[in-house]
């Protein structure tokens, strides 16, 4: 037995010391810990790098032998109940470990610079390290109870990171929305776990698959009840992976720092739902109703996410709706039984979308150098344009990431997305049409984002700014470094006077300089000063530091070459065996139904089928380029497609159609409004009715009985005179009335 398998249980605990030590340091030695805060980026990256080496070794072992290793130990035993914990190493685990560690390392490296200005730098790295611990524990879990424990820990970390800047009402509201929405799915997941345990008496995956398969095959279980239990399990994946109708939390999750969006809400945590469905794939495969439901939810999410991305003005929300759509592709593939293509797309999309989100962070910071920290301006694509000359490296990286996400060959997402599109034709022509049209929409909205940001010219309505480098404006970045050669002592002094004595530190950077304690709430007064030394003060957008650019360039390499590991090479092999690496890694664990295994398609057949999808993609790019020509990228209002050639556009679409498309997309398909009216409004009315019923009806009856008793008592006390003869007369009177009533009824 390989030692790497025996000691793989330590994987999630390797990153755990970082949040523990940070928390202990802030509690016991707060001043010293804050002064040495720059050191915590290094152990965070180092420990996760060690986990990555473990993961690489495990993946090599899986490629060579496809060996499934599971070790369990009893946690508690009580009569017939036994709770066991352990770890499971199989192809699915190894590929997810690689994904989490490689993306996590680059995001941590990027975050050291991105968050170095923030007062809560230490808290950020503590949350991030604890999230990595939870996610690693999730993917190596050997049973449903362990999955549920780490599932909740991952959700807790997401809640903390979405609301990282909790002093902002929008951030606190967003984390609460994410928490409540995910609780709906998590409660369903808990019900499904309990239901399956009641059927099988076990939480272990292998036992679950075998017992449920045998019970269904021998017709010894109520199929409706099993279907209901698996639906509850799937509801957890719906919420975590932002599938319709529980997707509403993900766009608001962009209130967190951009590295969080890149790691959690694009590459890893939102993939937890896909991972859960993939882990339970042998169980779900024998229940056709659930498989059809998974495919149906997936195709709705694919199209809905693409349409909602069409008119978004916030760069991060445009990308997150794209994430939602791509997660829908993965769920669609799993519902169709295309296990390999779903996980293949999970890998390619994770690296491509991480690149785009890191690129958006670089863009946002370049805009913050102009407008100060204001999400309404620094993230608003309508106010961008012409940034190519100022941030060329970010522009190139963002463009390559856009190529990959659109599915342009030979970039990574082309190979995975086209596998899903080809499989969809075999499953359902109607689903295939929607999936292929969405591929065209993806190209449209992604190039819309690219053109709005990098083409045209900057539209901030500054009278003195013409976007030319020979302009006589001063330039400074958010980081406090000189942005042009015209950086004077007076401007340096003015900048430092607006900041306090906190150090701006960056472990992977050589320079340190002063920053504001809470720059996110800073007003940047020197931005609004005019006639400073007879010159107008203005900040150019500028390229990010090398420590932010390096992770982006690494992800560019992934976006270019990671798809090669899944290219079908069957036509080069006379025996027609699977030569691609993913065929060995991306196979269902505990595959009990071997006849359902996916086979690699022929290379030439694959390229032939991809011709139509690539044509749609280029058509989407052409439409986006027509609507958003650089010559027309001057925005004076908020109308949809204001940058388009209006004459040609109006010949195709009427104002009613344009406004309908815009309103549908910009207002998130009215789904949030529907939830606000139906669920939130309905719940409030129910609470108001319950409050009225409790105070007016329940309390009213009790209070009425008390009042009546009071008046009766007050009335009777005046009847009593203390004479026995009066009491006897009253007694005889009641006795006569009673006899009369009795005789009447008898």
C-alpha cells in the first residue's frame, strides 16, 4: 500500500494552522500580530503548496492504476447505530484536489497585493485558509455525514467572506441573502441524508450505491420515496451551485473582495454542487426521473444565466451570471449521463473564469485610481472604455480568458463545452438547440464586456481628460505609487497627509508605504482638488503590480493548454483505446453500471460537429462588435445597446423588443422581485396575520373571559345580602326553572 494513500487524511489539516495561529495571535498578542501581518501570506501559500504536491502525487497514482482507497474508523457505536469517519481517494477526489490547490495558491498570491491596503488583511487570510481547509475536507470525505459537516463549513466561510466589508449595508445584506438561500438547499440535503440512511442503514457511499441498486432492482423499496430522498440531496447542489431557482444569492455575493469571487464563487465552492452530484452519480443514474430533472434544471440555468448577463453594467455581475450559465452546462451534462464532459468542463471553466475575475480585479483597481473606491463607478462598465493603452497586460489576459470561455479553439473551454453540446444532440434535440444558442449568447455578452472595458474611450465626463498620454494630469494609483513622471513632492506630501500611520505591507512586494486604515471607506479628497500648482489633478488608470499580474499569466497558460489533457486521440490508435488523461481520471467512482461508461469520441468527428458551434460563437462576436463599435463607445445615458449603430439596430428590433430584452436582463429576469413579493411579502403578511390572530383573537378571548368574570363577580356581590331566607328563595327559584326545562325536553 502506498504511503501517500495512508497519510492522505492529513491533507485538510495542513492548512488549518494558519487560521488558528492568526486567531490566537489576534486574541493574545494583537499589536505584535498586526505589525507582523505581512508574514502570514507566506505560510498560507506554502502549506497549500504542500497540499498541491500531495495532490499531484495522488493524481499520478490514479492515472497509473485508477486505484480507489478508502480508510474509515468508528467515531461512535451504539447498538445498531455506527458513525464512521474516514477519507476516500479516487479519481474524482484527486482531480478536485488539484483544482482547489492550484487555483487557491494563485488567488492567495494575488490577494497578498490586492488586500494589502485593507485594515482586515489578517482576517481575510484567516478566512481564506479556513475555507481551503473546509473545501479540502469536503472532497476527501468518505460518507454523507462528513460531506454535510464540511458542506456547512464551506457555506460558513462563504458567508464570512461575502460580508467581509460588513460595515457596508450592501455587503451585510448580500451575506444574509446567501446564508438564507443556501439554508433552503442545505435543509433539503439533510432530509435526503436522513431518508437514505432510513432506507439503507448506512452513510458510506459504496454501501449506499449497492443497497439502493439492489433494492430497486428487486423491487423491494418504494421508488417514490427513494426519488424524493435523492431530490432532497439534489436540492443541496441546486443552492450551492446557483442553479435555478436558488441562484439569486450568487450575483449579490460579488459584494465580497474580488479574490473571493475568483476562488469561491467561480472555481471551487460553487463547484461543490457539481462535485456532490458527481459523487452520487452511481446512485442517481438508476433513478431516471432525477436524471431528467437534473438535465432540465441545468438547461434552464444555462439559458437564464446567459440572458441575464446581456445587460449587466457591473463587470463582476456580468461574469457571475456567466458562471451561473456555465455551471448549468455542467449540471446538464451530468443529467444526460455525460460524467466525463461535465467534470472536464468544470476544470477548464474554473481556470478560465478565475483568470477573468482576477482580470476584473485589476480593472477595478485601475478605475479606483480615477474615481476612488465607489463600486457604482469603479465596477460600472458603462463608465469604462479605452483602457487598452493603460493596462495592456490585463487587457491581453482578459481577452485570452474571454476566448477560452466563449469556446474558441484551441482554448480550454472549447474542448469541454463542445463535448457537452455534442452529447446534448443525443439526449434531446430541443435541449441541444437551447445549449447551442446559449453558446452564441456567451460569445455576445463576453465580447460586450471586453469591448465596453477596453475599446472606445474613457467616459467619465472629465472636461480635461482626453485619454492621451501627453495630457498634463498627475497620475497616482490606488497603491500610492507614482503613476507618471510628473509625480512631485507636493503631491506625495498631499497624499500622505490624507493617510494615517498604518503600514501598507505586501509580503511578495519589495516596497512598503503608508495607507489608510480603512481605504474602502475613504473619500480621497485629493482627487477632487483642482488648480493644484496651476494644473488639474487627475489619475490615470495604471497596470497592477507584478504580484497581481503573475497569477493572471499563470491562468493564461491554463486557459491555453489545460484543454489538451482531454482531447480525444482515438483516431491515432488502431486499437481505439482511450489515450487522453482525463479518461483515466474522470470516470465515475464505484461505477456499478459499467455499460453506462462514457467513451471518447473520434477526433475528426468531434471537430466536424464543432464547426456549427464555432460558427455560432463567431456570429455572436460579430453581433457584439456591430453593436459595440469602438467609434460609438460614448455613453451618455443608461439605455440598452446605446453604443450600437442605432439605425441598423432599429431596423432589426423595435423599441419594445429592445426595452423588453433590456428590462428582463437588467432586472434579473424579475425573479428577485417575484421572491420579494411572494416569499418575503407573503411571509410578512403571514406574520402580521399571526400577530393579529394572537393579539386580537387568542388574547382577546382570554381577556374577554377575564372581563366577563369580573363583571359577573361584581354583579353577584350586590345580590348577596347575608340572609339565609333570601338564599333559600333564590335556590328554590333556580330549582323550579331547572324542573321546568327538564320537563320540557323530556
